[in-house]
C-alpha cells in the first residue's frame, strides 16, 4: 500500500502588513540619521567659526610682535582681516555693511568699521576698561543667523560674540 503524504504548498514572502512595518521602520531610522547629520553640520560650522576667530586673534598678536621685533612701529590694523596670510572663505573685503540674513549672504564674513554704539567692556567679555569698539566683525551662518563681535584696533582685542 502506498502512503499518501499531504503536501501543502507554502509560499514564502512577506505579508502586506509586514512590508508596511519594515518601510515605516526604515523611514524612522532614516529621519533619525538625517537629524544627527544636521546636528553634526551645525556643530562643525560653529567650530569653524570659533577657529576663524582664534586665527584672527592670533594673527593680531603675531603681527604686532613681528613689527616690534623688526623695529617697526607696532600697531594693530584697523581691519583685523587685513594682515591675514589666508582670509577665511566667505570674507568680502569690499563690503562695509553687515549681512541681514539673506540667502546670498550665507557664510559671509564682513568687517564693518565704526564705533559699536553703547557696547560696554563687559558685553565684549573683557575686563579692560579702555576697550572701545572701533568696528565689528559679522558672520552670517548657513541657517541665516547673523552674529557679531566687537573689535578695538587700539588694543587689538576681539570681544566675545554679542
């Protein structure tokens, strides 16, 4: 006698619900990854901004010291960008007005000569009573935010962000 076996045909694959769940999970993971990348980009921009200011500050001191060593009259430049060996990308030496958040000003660096109005030494982050703003450094970030630092060319100090 012949034994009969019942073979049921089982088709492999995913159900519609399983596919929807997998697609949803991939979407959530992608959005989390994109958010992390955005955070990294913003932090990178802030780091580059801080580095640019450190380069400006160092350049002011180095150039002043070199002038003294070489027997020249040592003084700080009216524009802190003027004696840099390499200016930052986005610096516009021909512009004398601050950025206003427009798209075309993205990542723009500008020095605007002139007094800083009612800026106190405390607002600039210095304890030097003689600090008097002779101009301002502006940077427009990629998100449209415009930030400002006061500069005193008499004593070569760039204050903290205002």
